[in-house]
């Protein structure tokens, strides 16, 4: 049986890679991919804790399904916004997108 700490270390690595992707990328699609990696790290944590702490209850799986639904809606809305901005500005570089400025 694989110990819980290995899952937590893997999840922390995934989260760090996702956070680096969000902070270091200039491309909006790359930032969305980093956010998706961070959400998958959260899912891995939820399932690992569910498996090791309360395998009889289904709460960990329900929370994971909720995070999946949030991730799917975030991806669809985010990509729709990026496509809309690309059609208007012809770029997806975050530094050049200044729609909120006068």
C-alpha cells in the first residue's frame, strides 16, 4: 500500500508546477492550463485523504466531483473569454490585454 505522504508530495509538486505556470506565463491559455493543474492537485489531495481517513464515507468523492464541475466550467468560460479577446485584440498575451483601462 502506498503511504499517504507520497500522494501529498505528488499533489504539492503538481500544485507548485501549476502555480509556476500561472505566475510565469504570459499567454492566457498557459495560465488556464496552470489553473487546471492546481485544481487537479486539489482533487488528488481530496481523494487521498478520503481513501486514508474515511473510506466508508463518500464525501471525498463528492467534493472531487464538485471540483471537476468547477474546473470544467472555468475552462469553458475562460476559453470563451480568451477567444473573444483574441478576436477583438488579435493577441492572447496577458500584458497586452488592457480592456479595463480607459
